[in-house]
C-alpha cells in the first residue's frame, strides 16, 4: 500500500492495473511518487496488490461518479492524474459498427476519463497535471477505425481548452500508436503476431512499442512543468507512413 511523506508527490492512474496504465504507475513509483492505481477488475486488482505492494490499488469504475469522488477524497492531494482507462470497443467498418457499441465506447473511454477528472478537480494540486491517454487513430486514416478516431479525437480536442480552463494545472494527452498490450488480446495470438510484424516492418522505428515506451512519454507529460496543452505523439512514426 502506497503512503507518502508531506513533500512527496502523489499520482493516481485510472485504468492502472494493466497495459500502459500499469507501466506508468510502476515508473512513477520508481521515480519517487506515491502512486495509486484504479481498475475495474477485481482479479487484476488483487493480483497487482500482491505483485506490487508499493502501489496503492483501488477497485472502481471510472464512470461511477460517486465511487470516484469517494476515492479521490480518500487519497487527498493529487499532483498527477493519469487517465488510461479504455473499453477497447469502437473498431470495425462503419456499416458493421452498431450505434450502441459506439455509444458504449464513448461511455467507457471519453466519459469515463471525464468523470474521473471531474471527481479529481477539488483535489488537484495547483502545480499538478492531468494526462489523458488517447490514440493515434484520432489522426490516422485507416479503414475500420472511424469509431476509434471519434472517441480519441474527442479526447484530444479537450486538451487545449482544458489547459487554459484549469491552469495552472497542466493538461496534456499522450497519443500512442500500435503498442503490445492486452488491448490486442481479443485477436488470436498468431494473427496478432503477424500484424505486429507487418507494422514493425512499416514503421520508421522498425518495432512495435511496449507499454514501457509509452509510460516514459506519459511521465514526461505529467511531470515536466513546461508542458501543457500538448498532444504528445508516440506512434513510432506511423503518421509518416502507410500502415494500410
């Protein structure tokens, strides 16, 4: 269970029990931040509490306003809020994308992140930060990603106005491309590996990113006092080439 000294910064990573969120929480902890993670899965929360006793693990749905309000009240001052929660839905050709599925994608990611931010507002330190996790689909032009683009584009559109509205709290987003995380676990292993190989061959970096790669960018955006109103692209150069 994480605890902090009076001068130690505190971070809350929503969606922090796996993938980019977990990598970010671990990196923040290693760099001296008292770090809390929030996740929906009871099994993941229990496993993480056992494997990473330095992290304070909370179970909760980011879209549950009352739960989030109580959680932030229990944490107290928050220096860095990271929104890594995502439902993972919204992909597919428009003709096959059911409106209810897309609504669910907005509820899980956009409204989940917004609900968590609103609950945290009374507790954010004046020199604190809010960092959204969006995705490169917001600016890409890949068939079958219109729903993902809509959700992530909405998140990125909020960054600049919120950076002004919430100042001096800093507001940024990190926009990853293809990352080897559990987000891809719905694909059969063979199909996933083949797609990763195809992407790696096309990317200027020659590799698919790890969650730890993206966590470095998230921590930079969260902790650097001179970055605000910025969408930090961490896509391995995908915007420079065609992945189609």
